[in-house]
């Protein structure tokens, strides 16, 4: 039975719908069998592609921002870690194994946070090839020296150390015993290392000072005066040696006396020179005087220390060990004594040396001294140093004001008058 208004004729579109199903169209803009418009397959595919492309771009942008923030964070961490290792600039040269491991760890952490190996190495300042070499170092091949001591020689050294006549003796005795007896032939350092490896060498005991060392500068800062002395030799043309023993007081740098002796400086010669110099010290300086010298044999003699302590009422202050030119005030004067502009080039007789030793105190004490701000030692000893320096300072200030006044007068003459400036402007 057919519907009203519908003929029994079969249309091609109806057959196509039955065969292909609903919502399946082959042409753009084709409508469905019920008359409602529908998109074509190609238009729907474009819409799906657009949606997919929009989502993928936003995800890519988010991932890019995340990588960028991670990269900035990794860069900051690399710079901070490099500063903690006290590494500056590019890594050039050799480094300790501990530093190499730390660098490898830092760069690996940066790579795990998104940076490439090349970027991490550029930020840290290391060549990528060097980083890869530190990351995977070559195994160290153990090498044996061709002249390494043999086992029977090592046993001979140990057996010799246990011999009754060598027990408790220095290592040098064992070394000599091996060469004399022919049991072993090794160097002293080899014998020492062999015995030390077996804990057969007694460790050397180092003496430590119980009280801290007080320098001579500290004594001067506390208001003490130092009596310095030393010996230096002069030689005549015929080869006779005469020793000069100068004695100086600090901080005035005043040369008190120069003693002398033939063929050497004994304790008696030294104490005699100190006594003669002490008699020339002004009375106001004798209350706080301390003797200062190096650690020469005559200076450290018990008789010298006893006499000077009785004379000054204080023990002798010595310089630091093994530093004879430490705080070398007296050594600087000895150089002046030998190479002064008025010093003779040579001495024919001993009497010529004695004549020069008598002349030099007056010359030296009246010469301006650089360490005294170019005041003579005699002026410093008499207490005129501060007065002279203040007067010089005042003279310089007055001269400066005179120069400024002269400059100001010349400058005002060179400038045009105010009336001339107004006339030219009109």
C-alpha cells in the first residue's frame, strides 16, 4: 500500500540512500533524504583537522615555555654551583679528581633538566670533549718502575734494621751498613721509605714554642727603645781582617758607638762595645731599653746574655730563627758603613779602617734619614723631630697659599673686565 501523494515510482536517490545509508553523501552541499542540510565529508575533515591543530599548538607552546623555564633554572644552578667550586672562567689546565666528579654531576643534572650537553658545557665553560673525557675516564694502567727495589733487597734492609748494633740508630747508619757489608745497595731515600712503610722509623718530634713570639716592632709600639748591634768585617789590601761592631739605638736610628776587634767577634768584644755605647745613651731613654740582635754565636753566648741582662735589667730579645736579616736595621747601617759616598774604596792599613770607623758616626748622625721623614738621627735623639716636622708642614701650607694667591692674581688679570663684556654684548 502506497502513501497518499506518492507514486509507486522508485527514485534513484532512494536507492542510493538504502544502499549507502543515512548521512553518507558524495557531493558537497547534498541534503539528506528528510530534507535537512548536512556537511560533506571533506568539510567535516577540515574542521576536525583545525581543532586538532589548535590543541597541538597550545600544547607545544606550553611545553616550550616549560622547557624555557627549566633551562633558565638549570643555567642559574650551573652558575651557582660553579661559584661554589671557586672556578672562574673557562676550565683550562689540570684539576683534581674531586673537582672533575663535581663538574660531571652538575652538568648531568643540567642535562636532565632540559639543557643539551653543548649548552651545559658552554655555560660552565668547559669543552664538550673534555667533559666526555671526564665523564668516562680511561682506566689508569698500573706501571712498575724498572728500577724498583727487589723483594730480597727489601728484606735485607729490614733485617739490617733489626741487627743489635743498629737498633735505635739513625737511618743513615743502616744506609752506610748496607754499602759497607754489601748486603744491599740502595739510596738513603729508598732505605728510609722502606723502613717507614713498615713503621720502623721513629717520627721526628718538633719543638713548639710555648709562648708566642713578640716582634721588635711590637716592642717599639709599646714605647721601648732597642739597642741593636752586630758585627761586620773589613779587609785591608794585605788581607788583614778587622771586625767592626756598631751599636745603634732605635727608633731614633742614632749610632752610639762602633767597636772593633781583630780576626773575629768574641763575647768579650761584643759586651765591651755594648757597655761603651750604653754610657752614651741619654738618661731619659735608659729606663726602657732592650737589647735586640740576631742569633749569632757571640750574641747567644751565656756570658753575653748575662752581662747585657745585668747592664740593662732585661733579657736580650732575639730575632726569629734562621732569619739573620729579619728586621734588619743594623744590617742596613752596615751597608751604609761600607758603601757610603765618603767611604774609601780600599784600605791599605788597619789604621785606615779605624780612622773611617771614627769618622762615620758624625757623618751618619747628621745625615737626613728616610725612615725618620728626612730628619737627622741627632735631631730625633734630641727630641726635635716633631717640632721640625710640624714646622715643615706649616711652611708647605704657607707656600701653598702663596702659590694660590699668585695664581688667583694672574687669573684675574687675564680675564676681561665686566664692563667690557657688557659693551661687546650690546
